[in-house]
C-alpha cells in the first residue's frame, strides 16, 4: 500500500491491522472511496502476488509492483499471477497459474510453475507486458 493511501486512511480514524492483513478503521461506518483501495472480495489485485522488486530488494532485477498493478485488471478470473524480481520467488514459493520472473533482459513468462522454472516466453519487457496484457490470457 502506498504511503499516501495509508496516510489518507489514517485521517479517517485509528487504524488496526487484522490477522487477515486487512485494515480496520475504528469508528468508520462506511467504506471510504479512495483510489487504489481494495474494497471488493473479487478484486483481481487479490490474485496478484508481487515481491518488493527493484530497487527495494538487492536481488531483484526489475521493478515488480507497478507492473503488477497494471496487469491485475487483465488477469483471467481463475488465474493467480506471481511477479518475482528474481528466480528465488520469495513472495510466493509455490507454483502459480502465471509467473513473471525478472532478469536483466526483462521478464520470463511461466505457466503453472515456480519463478525458477523454464519459461513459456522470455525477454518480455514491462513496457511490452503493459501494452499487451492479453498475453496473460493467451498463455493459459
């Protein structure tokens, strides 16, 4: 969650983090309407797992968070997308429906596998992926 969104939420009341990684705003009786806030149980962002990525992790070869946000709305309903900044796959050590693993030349696209598995496609840039999100559906 970006700091500015967390700041906006804190202005609405005291915040508590639940064991389910949700935020509770004490005393709030209505859902705030703030951009970037996940308020629906079927929001596609809930099926995207992205590591910290570059520059936040020294192991990461590419940024992951912005790409995750741009691809989430295009994710097929039954798919989970894992964006990993490197082949270690720390954020999601298990297999995912679709995995994008970063390396110095872009991202590898892996279907039904781990971040370290052999790719279906290789060398995809973040710009290409953002401009061609249908690639996620085609990979299934």
